[in-house]
C-alpha cells in the first residue's frame, strides 16, 4: 500500500471530490524502447468503491525525488528533523521537502524574492530550488529556512482516467502516463509526477 500523502487519488462523481488511498497493481510500458516517448499504462487499485466516468480526472500528489531531498538537506546544513514553520504547513525539514514543498519548479516570484533576500542579481526565470542554491549560495542556515518559507506547496498532477467502471469495476482506475522529459542547461530532467508514478512498485 502506498503512503496516503505519496499516492493520493482524487475522483468521484462529476459533482464530488473524494480522496482515496491507492496501490499500484501493475505498470506496463506501452512504447517501444526506441520510441522518443516513454508511455506507461498504470493500474491503481483501492479498497473503497470509486464512482467515476471515463475521462474524469485523478489528481496524484507525488513525492519529491529522494536524491534531491538529500541534496537540499546537505545544502541547508540543518538536521533533517528540524521543525520548520512554513506559512501553510508545519513539519520536519525531511517531511516538508519530501512530501509538501515545490522544489522542482520555483515560481518566478519566488526567484525574485530569493534574489531580494540574498542581495544577489538572479535572472527572472524558473529553476529548481537545488539549482538556485548551487548557483547563488546562501550565507546561513537561517536564510535557508527563510527561503523554504517562500516556496509554494507541491501541486497535485492531473491525469485523465482511461478506464471505465463498466469494464473494470469500481475498485481500480487506469491511467496512461507519458514520462515528461526536458533539458535544463544541457542536463536531462524528468517531470516530478510522471517519474514518481512510473517508478512506483
């Protein structure tokens, strides 16, 4: 069973929103190895009955990549169990970075606030928290905490449901997920949501 935070499926009747704990039943790669796109068919099973229609949206709340979380903690110089009082949520540094904070794509406004906080000239472009920390280092642990308070929350990733309760019943949903790939400064990157889903066991 996947964690409630890491694998939350929202769906239901058109006028409702419901939250379910789900587990990945199967993951099948649909595209060939030589294809430029990596497409997977993912089946998520739940114990409760889900009322949905084909094409309804499932909102998946992903988990940030463990290696990125580890790198950010090293950059911070803080103990992973340090309590952080973010304006919208409280928790340990490890927990917030893993499950709640948007570290992959900082908003332009966040980058601007980072520049003001640190007194550095930074291009007004979107980048990851790790990238900006590497290029424009902070001076103290206190500054790192202040930067965390500027970050937005990790947003759910929306996927159209590609199954039908008439064919598959009300205890599973099927998703067709294309792994999001892009290049940042000549480095290959993957989307947070698609990589998270595809690599869940």
